[in-house]
C-alpha cells in the first residue's frame, strides 16, 4: 500500500488504481445504492466545490452534520478535509439543548442535514443564525469550478464531542495526521485488505463507528456496507445476503443480535471476526458468538485516542476472553499505579492517533504527551490488558478497593439479569457501599418468584459463591432501564441521581 499523508490521498489513489471497485453500499430501509471509488472521488470533488464556492467554507471552518449514516456523510468528511475544514458530526440521539451547546461551543459555518432530520436541523440552525443545507444537494454535479486544495496533515479534520459519561462533553480535535495514524494501526491489527467487506451500522457521529473500521476499510481499498442505522433484523439479513467479512458491534447491539429470532438460523460463516468497541464485554455475549465459531475481538480506546489503542486480535480472542489485548502498533501504554506494588492502575496512552487538544485549544495531554484515560486496568504477565472499571467508579469500602466491572461481569451472566450496573453510595460506617442496579428480564426463570426479596436473594447467593464478602453489594435496586449514551454506555452520573432519589 502506498504511503498517504492526508485523507484526500485515499480516494485519489483508489480512484486512479481501482476506479470501478466497490467502495460503499449504502443501505436504507427501502434502498440500496452502490458507489465505486471513482464515484466517491467525483462526489468529493463536487462537494468540495459547493462547500467552497456556494456555502463559503474556508480552511479551519467547522461544518456540523445532523443525520443518519449516509454515503454523502463520508463524502462531506473527505471534501472538508480537502479544504482544510472540520466536520462536526452531531449525535442525533441527544436533546435539542445538547445540540445547541455543541454549536455554541464550536460555532460552525453551517449545518448540513439529511432528510430524516431536516425539521430538527432547520429549527436548530434558525436558533443559531446558521445556514442549513440538505445533504442531498452537497455532491450534485454543477458548473462550479474546482475548489482549491488546502489539505494538510496537521490540519484539524474531525471534531467529535465526548459522550459525557463523566461530565460536560468536550470536543476532541482530530487532525488529518491523527486520523491517518489511527487508520494505519487499525489496518495492521485487523489485517484489512482490499478483499474485505465491512458491515457498518454503528453511528458515524462517534469515532467508534467512523474510525475503527469504516475509514480504515476505505484506506485499505476494501468495501463498506453502510447501514443508515442499526436494526438487528436488517443486520442479520445483511450478514446472510451481503456476506461481510468483518463488522463492529457494541454490547447493546450484540445483545440485540443474539436475542433476535433469526440469530440461530443466520449463517455467520462469512465473518472472520466481530470486533467490539467497548472497555468491557459481558462474557455471555462473547460466548454466544464464540459458540457460532466467530471470534470476538475487543478494541479499547476513547474519543480522544482515535480510538484504536489496545486491541485483542482474532488469534487470541478465544484464549483471552475479557481482555482488551495488547497495544496497537505505534501506541505506548503504561499504568499509573497508586503504589509501586498495586496491580491496578489508570491507563495512560501516548500515540500519533491521540488528539493533542480539545476545542479550541485546551490541552488533552500531560507534559509528557500522555493521555489520562480515567480507566483502570491490570496487566497480565503476557503483556495483555484487562479493563476493570473507571477510576471515578472505584468503590472504597472499609479500606478495600471494589471494581464495579468485576461484579457487573458476573451479574450479566445470570439468567435473571437483562442489564446491570454497580456503583458506590456514600455510607457512614463503611465510607462507601456497593449498590447493584438491575434490569430484570421480562420473563424470569419458572422456579423464581417475582417478589423483590426472592430475586435479590437469588442474586446475592449467586455472587456469594463467586466473589469475596467485602465486594458484595449492600443494596439492590431494580429499574425498568438504565440511562445510556448513544453507544450503549451506562451514564452512571445520571444513574446515581436516580439511585439517590430512591433512598
């Protein structure tokens, strides 16, 4: 593969060398459209011309996008990168005040939207005095002259706001150089080639959906099946019809696939691996895919880290269940331990795919160039890492450290439990106590009574045989659902508010 330094090189090279090769297959509820690499290159040229001449976008400008996964959303990213401008993908699952906060922070030149989100985008744009443009007009051919090229490796190209699981969202500013380094690492570890067919259905407004497989696949010359949004039935049907070789999932989508009626009958032999973007994965979900002969490969990272940072390759997937693997090429990892003999420490990362700044110029790294993830991990003698939880989630009860992820993993494997979260609650005697918040399955086991005391006692007994007494939750609470981010991460700050309101 030839060396590329900016995003514009990717489409130019493939359009020149493999113009008619499939690049994108966009799948909507009632449509399927194929785009070759030549098609993408042409559309990017038209889009860059419209952005520059008609919409007034200049180097350094931000352009926000509100919509589902679309082929021209990727075209928009490449066209903006050619101009030295920045894409700001908005999470369509947020509330309007949250969109407004992002726009107020990054002050975009304009807001681009798809047909599904046209009404919301128009209202939002009016509130902020911005032009709103329909995505379907972006790449339409016209008489506009070609746009000037201002692509630069050091130029910011993508501004992605953090999920807000630990506080106020901040915009992680990815340069083209950051994105290219992330692609190189992802291609290497996943062994991506032009022969691969990637199934993408996670939202592209997050670095997981965009940067773990989608952009790396295009860089490698592979083809991407791009679903407008995740639907378990449509995903399984696509596995059977399109026969992708790789896909990226998260625990919430894995759970939906495993529980879908078509799971058992869908042929998964086309998949050489399922990659999963999550710090920790419920072992029951991993087991369901492994039972079908499909290795589940975890990739660890954050919005600020590309996110391809630590990864479990297919050859270790069956032997290292629960681990997130080894550092990706070019990524340095170290654990900041509270004491020299502690076996758990905060994950620190240093790599060319890690952002240096939050928008606009807030440092994301320490003086040594390390990103402090806030995640706690332990390292095995073979060098692999296992995430045990968030530093701020650590529970210290009676002087003992309790890692919620350990308890959550166990509870997630019990047939009574649909979902769960463990967090600490202040306690006068112990300092903190562990509280287990459970979403019960709608159809409990036949021999278990639905009464609160019975399900609670069943789970207490289950944990008693598996973990130390000091780790046992002292309080249990059943809720109909857990508050989550768009990618299924539990928002423990919101959950804590619910917890305290139930005291």
